[in-house]
């Protein structure tokens, strides 16, 4: 036992601030390991959790679903050789037996508990997770880069490849180039796509241009008109909507060609009205995308190991500075992800 107590971030009440706490360091049980967390990614969803958009069950809860670190303890009955392995962690703890789990779509498991949601997560010094959620890291992938792979990168991979069936040299729009979108740009470019990406923020626009996308400044340019100018009057093959407002979804539908696809990745507006004739007559597809599978995470670790995708980290904070980090994230000015280091 390395220490009895650890530093952790807690959500104690909804619509409060993140609180720092001392928590017991837990022992892993059979099938589990304990990870000494070295870096954890801060996601907009952490802010939604703090606001109380989901019921997390009994509070306080430790958030944090983007984790990288070293296995420091294995439970009795877990695989002993995992000790000291450098790892990242798939966030869905699934049943393994339902139809979705058996058909490789475990992210849809109705019995799942998510690390950093219904289970305590990684904005702490240690986290206990099932060993089957681990993905081992090659030496070429550092902990900070690895920490943002489970959501900010794997979710975009799952959306574009798994749900969108992105084809070689398609035309793609990333609508909203934030922490997820900048990685969507890179995955689509790697697939040989022509890519455009929108933002209101000059730093984010500079970042998408650096990765080879056409930047569209939605403060100054109409995204629908600009996409038509770039990719032809009918529009793009695929739009990944990473904004999730009623306005952005309607723009996304207007940006795609007949037979094109809109991937719904974000969720700000609870409802949006869709023109049913436009959807029917042009055979447009509106596709929900949630999270990623363990296999998606493995693929993303390989892509980053091959330097096909570079995780974009816009700022780093200590664990105790999470409220400052959250304020920066709310302002929406940082390109890529914010990482909390230990
Ligand atoms: Zn997230
Ligand atoms: Zn299941």
C-alpha cells in the first residue's frame, strides 16, 4: 500500500464548483487494477456533470473519464504482469453479455457504468478500473497525449469511421473545431479527405489550418455558402456536428449533398426541428454518435503511435487548479484539449 489517502476532485453538489478532497486509496478487487494517474483530460462533459445534466447517483463523485498512467496494483485474480504497464483506459465498464456487447458495440450496453460518471473517475491520484478496460501504450506515446485519447480522439474516430463510414477522399466538414473537432480534422485528413472546419475563435481556426483544413470563421462567413464554394453546390459528403445546437444541426443538414450524412456528436439543444421533405427527398442521413469502443481506443493508440494523429493539448494545469482550467474551457478559446497533470 503506497499511501492511505489521495488527492481527488469531487462533485459534491450540482451547480457548485469542483472541490478538492482527500479520499481513501482503494484496493483493486479480482479482475481489477489500480492505475496511478499521471494525466487526465478535462472534457466539456465534466462541466455538464457539474451542472447536473445527468444524475450521477450518490454524490460526491470523482469525475474524469480521460485517463493515462501506470498500473501500480493488481487485484487478486487479476493478471499479475499488468503491474507497471503504461496504460490508457476505456471509459465504459460494460456487462460483456448483452447483444450489444456480444456484437462489438459495447458502448451501447444498457448495463454499462462509465468511469467518471456512475463510477469514480480519474481526476485523482489513483483510480481502480477493470483490467479489460486497459489499453497498453507504446513507448512513443506520452502520458499527456495518451490521456485525451479515450474521448477527445477515440470518439471522433468512432464517429467518422464507425458511424460515418468515412470513405477515402470524401469531402468532410468538422462543424465546431474544439477539443474533439481538431482530432476529427486529423483523422479525416489521414483518410485523404478534403476537410473544412468551423470555429468562431481565431486560435482554433489557426490550429485547423495548421492541420490542413480549410478554416471557416463563422463570425464572418456563412458556413453553408462557404462549404458550397469549397466542395461544390450540392455540398459535402459528411458533416461532423461537434456543436450540437439547433442552429448548427440545421446548418449541417444544409451543408451535405443528397445522400450525405450528418454525425450528431454534441448535445446542447435538447430538440431541433428538421425539414422532413428535405431529409426524405434528398435521402440525407442524421446519425447519432456516442463515445467509442475499446477497439476504437486501440486503433487510436496505434494511429498516435504512428504519428498519423497528434493529440492537441492547448493548456496544462495541476489537479488542484481544476476550477481555473474549467473557466478556461468555458471560454472556448483553447485549441484542443486541456490536460490536468499530477
Ligand atoms: Zn468527454
Ligand atoms: Zn452489455
